[in-house]
C-alpha cells in the first residue's frame, strides 16, 4: 500500500478520514484471511481437526488432559458424545458429526471407542488418520468382547459387571456397569485412587449388545492408523492390542500406562495424535 501523502487539494480532515478507511481495510483483510501457521519463515495450512471418541464406562471428560495440550498446540478439537447403546448406532452417531465437517480430520478412539471409529470412518475421505489408544480395532464380523484377551479383567462377566436389570439371561439392551473392585484394580489402575473412585461412581454403562455386535467393514483398511498400547492395560491386554494393531497394519507405540492412559499420561497420548496429524496433513 502506497504511503498516504497530502495533495494540494486534500484538506487535513479529508486526509485523516482517508487514512482511517485504509486502516480499517487492512484490519478486515487480516481478520478474514485464511489461518496459516508460520514455521521457519514459511506458511502452512491450518492444522487438522482432532475428533476424540471415548469408550465404555467413561465420558468426554476423560480427554481433558489431551484436549488441553492439543489446544495449546493449535489444534481444533472436538470430544464427541458416545451413546454406548450399539456399535452400529454409536458409529452412526459419530459419522453424523463427521459428515458436517469439510476439512481433514484425525479420528481418535479409546477402548470401545476404537471399535466405534473403525466403523464410523469407513469411506470418509475427510478422515486422514485413525489413532487407537488402548483400544479395540475389530475386523469385519468381529465383536468387541472376545477381542479383550484371555487374561482380560472382563473375561469373566459375572466377576466384572453389574447388570441392569439383573434378570438373566441378559439381553442386548442390558446395561453393564463395572464393579467397583474391577474398576479400581483393572480399569483405572495407574490413576490416583481418589480420582479413580470418583470415576467409578460416575461411570456410564455400555449395553451388552454393543460389546457383542459384529463390526462392519473397517476403516483401517484404507486409512492410515496409529496404535498406542499401555503395557499395564488389564482391560484389553497388551498382547491382544498388539495383535489387532498388527492385523490393521498400524504404526505401533507403547507407553507405561494402564487402560486409562489418556488420563494418567495425556502427554504421551497427545504426542501420538500429533504425530499422526503431521504425517497426514
């Protein structure tokens, strides 16, 4: 923009008004310009949106530490509500949100949320990467429950769950709560006991049907995936997670954490999400 100079015919009042208009124009141009991120003097496209999906016996607050770090690093983030009613229905709920997005996405699932993203992202060109955190990644026709591993704390349902209603046999709509003993010793191991007790008291149940419904065609067949495995996970055993990750062709990383590693070590979870985002941007 050329510097403002007074012409012989321009009064001081008119010159001031012209300058004000120019300043407003510049301000509006800056405010409405597409967001870029400078690095080393260059410009880069806006960062991918990160969409987080929690699993059974949890809620979106379990992502709080991860959300804080991603936002600090400039990532748009959304932690979605997961109904925990049926695998196909939960995946449809997440897909309905994904369908409203126009930009690239990193889709992240924890625990049962991994099965949800496996189904929700199938055929979605906006999802650039899938990230599994202590999660299930079923193949087509597989249900979640049998994939937890022979040594999983969930292997004996009568010891792990409180069913509501308690009538037997359970139906697909029977709600399953983790028993407090299972929650503290297996689900929230590695989380401070006081916090773990609060989480146990506020857990959201999943239906028996959701854990036993066969999965559809998996998104990881066509979308690059990353897998973060907690070596102290007692809900989905590390061996079971590794088998799923290898079958999906995922990039595998480990961290010293239990099943709620997203709470006990959000920094490690954030790093793997950002690694996936940077690799697929």
